[in-house]
């Protein structure tokens, strides 16, 4: 009976598009590339994605507290740049997907596709116009907040903080 269940699960898995909805690999990739490593995704991450039958990965751009607000944009751009550099080095292994066609084409070609996502709007600070730049670089998703307040709205708090009025969305400045 167990073998039949495993086989049934395998057939189901093989018939669907498997997407990892959030993976924090870009901070590591940026840091490791800073040490001179290349093809990090191809050697360290892709084998596990392929073994697990993962077709697409949402690659989260996350900026640590220490870099907010002054360095948030630079850290985010460095992470996006690191993914683009990795894709240029390993284009036969994976792609940065910008639309559904890219996802499906990558799967057809046996490649893993990555979808860029901002984990919080901190890199935008208060300039919604920066979204266009991130879009041109391939970012297709954004969680407005993570666990801290930013110009998009409030996050969740792990400790009481005196910050004035909490809750809701905040007006971005359009430039």
C-alpha cells in the first residue's frame, strides 16, 4: 500500500508546476559573490531544487535591519545584481522569469526559473517611482512590509515600540 501511495504522489508531483513561494537565497549569494565565489546557485542550490522537483523559486530580496534606511536601496540592488550575474554565468541552468511564458519555457527546457520579489518596501524608502527600476530589473512581486514599519505601512512588532500611530498604509511620494 505504501508503494502505491508514493507512486500516486510522484505522478501528482510530476503533473504540476512546483513553485517554492519564498526562498531567502539572495543575501547569501550576494555575500558569497563578495568573497569571489561564482556559480553559487548552480553548485549550491540548483541540485537541491532539481532533486525536489522544484520548477520555480520566488527569490526574496531582503534587507537586514542594520542597512535600513540608508543602505536599503544599495543592498537590494546588490542582491538583484548578484542574481543577474549568476544567471549570466549559468544561463543553461536557470532563468530570471519576468512572466508566465518565461516560467513555462524554462520548465520545458529543464531549467529552474527564479521570480524576483522584494520582501518589504524598504528599498523604495518613500519613492514609489523606484518601482519602475526594480520592474526593469525583473522584480515582479513585493510584500509591502516585513516585520518593521516602512513607507508602505506597518509590519508586525516583536517588542513594544513608541512610534506614534500604528496601522494601515502610508502615502508614498510619487516623483
